[in-house]
C-alpha cells in the first residue's frame, strides 16, 4: 500500500496560510489599538467598554488604561494561539508528526488559557467599566455561553490531536522500518 503524503501536506499548507492571515489580522488590530491609544486615548476606553457591552460615558484615565490592558492581553493570547496553530499545520505540511504533536499540545494549553482569561476578563471589564456608576448601577458580570463552550471543545480536540499525531508518528516509524 502506497501512502501519498500530499493528501495531508497540501491542505495543511493551506490552513497554515489561513493561520498566518489570522495573525496578520490580529497584528493589524493591535496596531490600530496602539495608534488609537496614542492619538485619542480618551476615546478608546468608551469604545472598548461599549464593545464589552457596557455603555458608559467618559471614563477616568485608569479605567481606559485597564480596558486597554485587558484588550492587549486578549490580543496577545490570540496571536500566540494562532501562531501555535500555524506551527501545528506547518509541521504537518513538512511531514513532522512528532513536532505537530508537541505543537498541538501547546495549542491545547493556549486554548485553556484563552478560556480562563475570557472568564476572568468578563469580570474585570464589567468591574472597570461600571466603576464610576452610581451605587446600585455598578455590575460584575460573569457568563458561560456558546463561545466558552466552543473554546473548551477546541481545547479538548487539540489535546486529542496531539495524542493522535504522536500515535501517527509512531505508526509512521514502524511502517518505514517494515518497508
């Protein structure tokens, strides 16, 4: 039986390109946030608060800095996540299942980190965005919905992929030794 590695390597290269494009998009968003922070820092905080679902008026400087920091951490984790996913598919495209297994394990860890940070940041954003509200209108928000379930399932799948790639690498070595 002949195994054609192109059936795996070509789609893996295409997905690697998609991950690279995703990283470029997040880098552009990060650059846009940095530019907005430098040029109009007072307008960035309310925009981020609105994006988080909290309509606010003008924010104090510390609130804006906190919201920018929370967003920067999100963007950093996304960049690390996409970079790690890109490594998984690059290793698959290069025919390196053991390296892909290691990268998939790292991907699963970054997905768990994204889930944890997403839950923590909900609380932080709600607290920071509503800090200046009158008593009784302040909020601490926490939710576990479809996005969080999707990230948890993705982390589980990435962990399974890591084990499958490790097994595939072992089977490939055995197959190569027999032939």
